[in-house]
């Protein structure tokens, strides 16, 4: 069996007496799209913070590509190949779509401590950025200010910025949150395309999307993973139905 | 920056260039213009920080002061050539910015404003306690800094064009920096630091370098100011001076470097004109400041060149 | 330095700290509740001192001066709030800094115009004149002890007000989450005005108390303002308890530093450079302390807001 790309080993985090992450272990295998689902208050947000580096776990390890990154800073994790998107749209509104992605491209190639040349005239950066924009279907919106893009477009732009860092793993934090039906359909199409090329850890509320996209699903309830398995396994798991799906069926 | 927008600042610089040749060569006129240009230079470097990097420093005058004190302190020790004094002034101001910035930039928002204010005060009290250099009363610079062994800086016209050149250079350099990869990170981090981290860059070192660069330009302005007034006192680095510099930036319009040039010119003219009216000119100036903040949201530059889109 | 002198300096330091607390309390509440950075808070302290001095001279009694200066300072705060400050709550901090800076220029010049540029002397009220023996052979001015006592009493009252009353509960809630308080149907505008005027009165009170100790002069509020900023930054913005502890800390550091540093420097340097370096270091001490505290706790000792 191959080495997991991302391994969470017995992560624990307490706030006061409350165990928000209560011994979470989870493997993301190379090439798979692994979804984490769970009802509100299950501790998904804290788990994401622990993976991205906003919150340090009390104990346990985050191992990425064989390297312990538990204490690494947020930017350093991105440089190591762990890119993310945010639950609430997060772009530089005053930059064009192209410059948003070019920023990510320049972060990857060479130093950003370059003082003399206008960054917008760096052809290599612009071309790299444009290529990624085309990948997410935003090529014709390159010159538009990010703040003026539609919600779905901003989501795609965020993914483009993440892709421009050439990640080994994409962490998508509720990419469908706030999207209308039409935008959702377009974003799912985009995710399906990305699925072929990237390893993805997907945290998402939209069950239909998760069942359609995921290779494996882990169910987080009260800070614990109660089950991990394929879509069929999770659908058939009694504990999951009781703890989670049961609420939806009612 | 669109070149179309640059006509006004270029016009201003050209006017300052022509002025001494066009009849404005009286001593007080030259003094006034030197003051305008030097403060404009300090304001441009502050605008680079505030509008570019989002670092609203209320202690920028300290960098000016450090540069100015470098001139008189070195002069007292017989070091009088600009080739040595200017690098020392820049070095001292940058070092001050590095030391204070390293702590201040860890904070953000109001904390940053207050901490830069506190560091500015720290510099102020240090200057006031330098009894060998006049303490509270300050000290006179008996002759201007030499330039490669010559007394060229004593020549009013030469000094005028040196100030003009320094201002133009500061503006061009700050504009270049903001357009570069480095500046792109600063601008992005001003708007959304989380986004910058999400592409794998930590804003802190970029901000610190920006802070040090602005401090260095402040040091040059201080060097020139000491030579222009031939007198240095702690007042040069008082927090009121920092407030005035910030006002010039806001008056001209944050987000446009040349706005600071406009802001500084208007500020100095207004100050001079009001001071001629009454010794209590601040009683008019204060409310004027309040009103301009309340009414002039985009600054003067947005009146001249409204932003499109 | 003898133990007696040290005791005097400690008392002086505490008393400066108490005055700083009275100024900082209003500043930190105004900032905590309204997210409003008010540079003009220092001139409100100055205004209190001038009003106290002027009214005391006019009425012939310090006590009448004190009694009349408080409502006058409150009224001045209300006028400023209505004319200027309330138009700034929704603006960014930079605009607030500049507009309140304009108010400082105006008031500093205004008192110069009304009362002249030279310092006013405020006599110590006869009731509190003289000193008492706090240790064998050591006299300490009664007035300064009274200031200390009045300050501590006010701090206690303030604690009661903020911690134990309904108005105080709103203020604390507002400092933590203004939007929530507003959503619960509290008239946030009125709460702001009240907190603001109250803060102005506290600063004015400190000014009146300071009158007989320090000279009453234009610009006297500026240094106090900056020290008060240091206090609220160290204490954690919005925290009364933090402001109290930080104010005492700053008062002690500043006072003891100024009296001890030259002596400490004597250990390393000759007399003259020791005096100079000592004085310079002493003035910097509070800022160094602030920098050190912030280097480890960027949000101050008692941060109110999470995150």
C-alpha cells in the first residue's frame, strides 16, 4: 500500500473542558478525493485550522508527504505543497483576476524580494497565471477586478490561486457554500475536472456533491471520526445514519 | 499608476524646477520651497507605507529626526562631507526603523498606530536628553554639509535642485517599489494578509523591509531638513510632526503616491499663509483639518483626477 | 538612595499611575466600546486642569473649582462628541487619528489664547496643605496622599459601575461585541455618547487633581495622552482592570526610572555621561517596557476581544 500524502495521527485539541478534536486519525492517499463531512459543531473548522496551521493541536501529528508539519507556519505549509481555499471567499478584491493568480505564481517561482521591475510586465508570471485561469475557466475574465467577479467566479479564482502554487494536496473548505444551483453545477464540473489531476481533501456540507465526487469519506462527529470508507460503505453505515444522515432524512 | 494621471505631479515638479529662474528666488521663497520639497519627500515615503503597505505609522517623524541628528552629531565630531554624512543618516534612520519595526509590525491596526507613536516619543525624549547637542533647545548647524570637499550645498540654487532631485527620485523609487514583485506582496497584504499567506508568503518580512526603506527615505529628508534650516531640535521628531506628515498624506489622498506631494505643498502654503494672518494660526488650522477629514474622503488628488471604474 | 527616598518615589509613582488610570480609563472604554481612537482625550485632561484652575481662582476655592469643573468637562466632552466625534465612528482609524489631531491643535491653541502661554499655578487647598510624617523623619505632602486616595476611590467606583450595574454590563458587552449589543435593541448611539462624556469627565477630573502638582500649561495633555496610550496598549484595549494595573506599572516605571537610572548608570559611567544616559534611558523605559510586553503578548496583558 502506498504512503498517505497527508496523515493526521491522533490529533487532540481541548478548549477548556471541551474536546473539539478528540483523537482524530485520518489518511489522505495520493490521487484520491477524500471528503470530511459532519454535522455543525462536529469540529470541522478546528480540524482545518490544525491542518493549515492556524491552530496548534494539543497533541498528535500532522504528517505531510512524509514530513512532520505539525509546528510549521501557515505560509511554510503552502510552500511545502498544501494549498487551500477558504469557506468565506478570500481574494484580493482590488487586484485583477490575473494579478491574484500571478501573486501565487510569483510566490512559487523565485524570490518575491525583487524591487526593480514592474511585476505586471513579467511575461512568465502572467503566462503562468493565465494558464491556470484557463484551467478553471476564467481566462476571459483575467482583466476584471476580483471584487467585481460573481460569487462562483471568485470561488474558481481562489482555486486558481491555490493551483498556481503547484500544490500536492488541495484542501477545499466548503467550496460550494453560498453558491446558487447554477453556480454549484459549474463548480462541481470544475471539481470533477480537478479530481483527475490533484489529490483533494474536501470539507463540504452538500451531501449530493460529496457523494458524487468523493472516493472516500470520513465522518466527523463531536471531534471524532466515527467512520471512514467509500461512498457505499458510508451510506450503509448504521452509526453514520444514526448520528448524521438520520437528521437529514427526518 | 497610469501615466495620464501623472500630469499634475509632473507639473508641480516642473513648476518647482522653474520657480527660482522665474523670479521666485528671494531668500524666504527659496526657504519655503525647500521646506515644501523636503516635507513632500517625507510624506511620499510615508504614503508608500500607509497607502502601499497599509502601515499607518504615527512615528515617521522620528526617522526624519534621526537623519537630522546624524548630521549635527557627525558635524560636531568633524565629519562634514555628505559622502559620509548622507549614508550615515540613511543608515541610522533605517536601523531605527528596523529595530522599532521588528516589534511594531508584529501588531496591527490601532496597536500599530499607537506603538509607532510610542517609539516616536522614545526617539523624541532621547533627542531631548542629548545635552551635548542642545537638549530641549536643539543645536545650530554652523555650516552646511560639504559635498566632496566643496561648499556647494551653501549655494541656494544648488540646494534647491538637490531637494527637487531627491523628491523626484523618492517618488519614482517608491512608485517602482510598489509596482515590483515586492510591492505586489505589500499591496496584497494590505488588503488581505490571509490571502498572501495562502499562497505561501509571510507578510512580515515584506512589511519590515518596506518599513526600513521608508525609514531610509525619511533619513534623507532629515539630512536635507537639517541642512535647509541649519538647526536641529527635538521638535523635528515630535509626534505633532508625525501627525502633520500623516495629514499631508491623507490630504493628498491615500493610495496615490503623488497625492502626498500635493498634500505637502498645500499644507506648507496653508501653514505659512495662516501664520502670517495670526500667531494663533493653529486655532484655524485645527478645525480646517477636522473639516477636511470629514468632507474630503479621497483627498485632494481625487478632486483633480477622479478614479475611474 | 535611602529607603525613605525610595518610599517617596514609590508613592509618587503610584500617584502618577492613578492619574494615568483616570485618563486611560476613558480612553480604553471609548476605544473598546466604539472602536474609536481618540487622540483628543489628552486635551480633555488639559481642559479639566484649566477649567479647574480658572474656576478655582474665580470662586476663590479649589473645591468650588473642582465641583464646577467636572460638569464643565462633561459638557465639553458632549459638545465635542456631537460636533466632531460621532461623525467619525464609522470611519477608519486613520481618519479618526487625524480629525482628533485637529481637535488637539485647536484646543491647545485655544487655551493659549484664553489663558496665555505661561503656566498657571494652582495653590493647594488649605485643607490639604502641608505634610504628614509617613516614616520617622519623613514628611510627605498631604495633597498627594489625597490624590492617591481619591484616585483609588474613583477606580473602585468605576469597577463597581462597570462590573456590577446594568449600564456597566452594556459597556462591557459593547466592548466585546458592539454589533450584538446593538442587535439586542440597545440604543448604541446613546450608549456611545454616555461613555464618551463620562470618559471626558474622568480625564477632566484627573486634570483638576493634577493642577496643584504639575503646572497647568498648553500641551500638558499631550504627554499624558501618549503615556495613557502606552497604558491601554499594555493593559489590553478595552480592559479596565488591565488599564488599572498597567497605569500603576507605567507610573512606577517612569517615576522610579527617572530617579534611579542616573544612579544605576553611575555604576558603569562617569558622573556627567551617567546623568545624560540615565535621563535618556529613564524617558525610554516605559516604551521599552511596552515593547517588551508586546513582543510576547501583542494584544496586551488582558485582551478583551478574542482573536
